[in-house]
């Protein structure tokens, strides 16, 4: 194929991000003298890419610029870096008698209708093809990789400076902490749509439970307030509320009635231990 058309790139790298298009460009250069060449560009994933122009005609020894566009998506597909998308570039000499020659006034790559008409007369045995590999990289991951070496070096230098400063002088009390990066909702939920939906359902359920707990707390606070108001009213009216307590002579000490009952039962049990049963001898 290189004897007919030279393709500027063999592999395409798209640095993609949600909601934005990503464009890669290739240049097709005709290597043929005296005649025009047809080209056509296809993709294995037409739903993800748009090719402009996808078909055209190149004059002898001229070039054509092709834009390969990754369509904007609200959410990127899972396992983006593992996808094996491909492009296929097909070229063929313009069939004899078609009317397209090196001296044509309109052999423009944008003349799609003319190129499609010429392609109908091309035999499959005359078509030359070349595959182009595709590499998809999330833009934030690409930025992280490109700056990894610089970041690591900066961290190492900062650590060395920190150690030197600590040995030279005591640390200052009350030094403000460095501001930590807050994880966004999209980062926390991840890119997997199934995992995102499951996480959102769990969050919704927890929110519902929190609302129910809050309602119970409000109801309990209202009940306590009502009891408190009733107790205050009874005190004003001279009514003494039962306290379930026994007052003991001497210093003012209040013993709960439950504790008094337990003490009484324990005393009875101690006395029973010293009473002999029938047949026993002292």
C-alpha cells in the first residue's frame, strides 16, 4: 500500500474525557504519478467515532487530511484502556475511463459524491488496505502518568528538606496542616455503571433509615417535653408524684424500691441456710 498511499500514523492515541470530543488527525499522501487515488476510512466502532471525510479522492502526489473524532459521551465505557478499537484505511487507483485524472479540476477529497461514484467501479482485487490501532487513555490518567516523575522527584526533595529542618530546629507548635484533596462524588462512585447504581441505591436506603431515626427522635423529644410539662403542673397543684423510693432515718439517703426487695430476698436466703432440714443432725 505504501507504493500507492502513505499513511502518516500507524497507531492513534485518544486522550478522552466525559462530555468532550477528542480528535486525531492522519494525512494520506499519494505516491502515484499521473493519476488520482481513491481512499475510504472505516472503523470497527461507528457508534464511538466519526470520520471526516470518510471517503474522497487525492490528486497525483497530493495529500488529504482526515479527522478521526471520538464522539462526546456523558460516561466513558468501562475498561476503556482495554478496548481494541481499529480503523481501516482502503485505497485504490481510479479505474480507467472513470473521468478522474491527474488534471481534473475537482479531484477534491471533500467531493464525496464523486468519490463514491468512482468506488462503485473498483474491483475488490484492486483495493489495498491498512489497519490502524487505537489506544484510548482517560485524560486525567494521561496527565498523572506524564507528571509522575516530576511529582515523585518533588516529593523526595520535600521529604529531604523536611528531615533537614527537623534536625536543625524543633518543630513549631500549631503549624497548620496541609489541605487534603477532597474526593468528588464521581471519583468515589467510580466508572463502572453497575457499581455506581448499586452505590446510589445503598446511599438512598441509608438516607431513608436516617430520616426514620430522626422522626423517632423528634417523637421522643415531644413525649419527654409533655411529661416534663405535666410534672411541673402537678408540682404547682401540690400533687406529690410516686417515686418508688423508701426514705431511711438519719442522713437523707434515697434507696430505690427494687434494691430494698433484693436485700430482703437475700436476707431470707441467708436465714434458710441455717435452718436444718428433716433427718439432719447438728
